[in-house]
């Protein structure tokens, strides 16, 4: 049997790596996924509108905190899709945080994967992702990346290269039909992402296979990385385009929790057509100096900006609490 002789340097580094590995295992086992905590938090499903608003506004504040501490994040697009994701995860989708591998769970794909911070915060608000692990975001050795990865409980698909979520969602929806499973597939896309040609191949396939168990969402915040979507690559006439592709198109005010609930409830899953929610939103929603400002596509507030954002977001929470 060949023997391996390690140099002093290698020995030292091996020990270092081994300790680092053990630390990772310890963090993962201790904090990653806590069924007891999940059980307690699973009471939050099927909530009333006011409670959902409070969760969404609280998630907004937590999002800013996470991005500020991580020193990186796609702040504007996170804030525009947070309402929709909060309603989907806390109210609408059939997902049991205690049973994330259930074959009949609804599937969610964050195709605009750069907005992973919003997904992390929603998963945390459901108790799926622990606060201790989320607090490692942006730090050396964190198990969390800057885009969705399937090592994180509750994340179904690696994403970040735009244009891939819908093709994958089509595959999942076809699989459900073939296997006679009742789950639905939801795909959150950006409006700048609509410049990716693969989306339109998937749109044709969705129609071809009559995927009425598939819901695509366009987060229509009118901005992408380098400016207004209509200046960079116009995607106008979205309703006409997707209708022509054979999709059931529903326009929703994505800044309004009430409208999101109403429009989700109106989806007819027996109509033989895939569904598109054109979700009209505000990039940077909730932080005055970020709203509709292209440079906040990606960005971390200064200390002063952060304090202002937290004040404004806290005021939004209080306003919802005071509503009848
Ligand atoms: C295939 C691919 N090309 C380019 C990028 C770089 N990129 C990251 S975010 C982004 C703009 C996305 O804009 P939009 O879809 O409108 O997202 P949102 O406004 O919701 O943040 C681009 C071009 C990428 N991630 N993937
Ligand atoms: Mg956009």
C-alpha cells in the first residue's frame, strides 16, 4: 500500500481545512434546518390580508438589514418582488415547511436569481432558513451564495443566468402531468430578463403541452441593470405577445397584497392554458430614494441611507398595523 508523506506545510493546511470542514458540518447540523422551529412557524399559513401585509413589510426591513450586513445585494429588484413571494410562500402555495421533499409540494423557481436575498428572507420568515445561517451571507465560508443554490432547504433550482427558469418550470409542469401529480409550478422572472430568447421557446412549449399547472410571473418594474427596459430592449405589448403565444394572461398590481391575492385566486387551473401574471411593480418599493432609480438595481446603502431606509420601512409596518 503506497504511503503518503505530507510536508509540514501540507500537514498544517490539512489540519486547517479539516477544522474548517468540521466547523461547516457543525453550523449546518446545528442551524440549517430546525424541524421544531419549522413546526412552530408553520402556523403562519393561510393568513388574512393584514397579517400578510405585516409579514411582507417586516420582510422588507429584514431584507435591507441582510443586504447592509452582507455588503452586497440586488436591493431594487428584491423589493419589487417581495410582496408576491411573501403571498406565494405564506398563503398560496402548497408548501409544508416541515415536509420540503413532499412530491406534491408546489414548486417555485426564482428565475431572476440575482434577487436571492428576497427568497432567503422569505424562507427565513417561514422558519425554513435559520437566522444564524442567513446572518453569514456575504461572509467568508458562508454556505449561502449570491444566487439561489439547491443546497439551501426550500430552493428547488440553481439560477442566476437569466432565461433558464421558465424552461425548467416547463419541464417540471410536464413531469407533473405525466406523473399525474397535482403540484403547480411558479416561475418568477424579471422584465429585463424577457430579452432572453429561451423564454419564448419555453412559452411555445407551455402552450403545446397545455400546461395549465404552470404560472409564470413577470416582475414588471420597468427597470433592468442598465436602465429602463424599454430603452435597453423593449418588451412592450406583453399582454398581446403572451396571449398570442396561447397563454392565459392576468395583469396584477404587484405592489398590492390585496390585488395579488385576488388575482391568484382567479387562476383557473383547468383552462388548458399556462398562466402569465404580469405583475406591475415598483423597483425599490418602500425606500423613497430607491424607488424607480436604476442605480439601485444593485447597491448597498451608506450608514445614513440605511438608517433612513429602516425608518421609512418601520413607518410602513406601523401604518399597516394601524389599518382597520
Ligand atoms: C444570461 C444573463 N445575462 C446577463 C446577466 C446579468 N444581469 C444580472 S441582473 C440583470 C438585469 C435583470 O433585469 P430584470 O430582469 O428586470 O431584473 P430586476 O429588475 O427584477 O432586478 C442582468 C442583465 C445575467 N444574470 N444572466
Ligand atoms: Mg426589472
